[in-house]
């Protein structure tokens, strides 16, 4: 199951990168609101 999650995440990342999404401006604009669902550091 972990393999499948990683496969899908990688596939989605490549598809988004090829489409130019998200833009650098979008990422930088949201960096202070990003949170990891399992890590509360």
C-alpha cells in the first residue's frame, strides 16, 4: 500500500511540474500556512 501511495504521489508531482503548477509565487505565498498532518513541530 505504501508503494502505491508513493507511486501516485510521484505521478501527481510530475504531472503538476509539467503543467507548471504550482507556480513559485504560489508556493512562496503559502509557505507560512503549510502544515504536515502527522508532524506538529
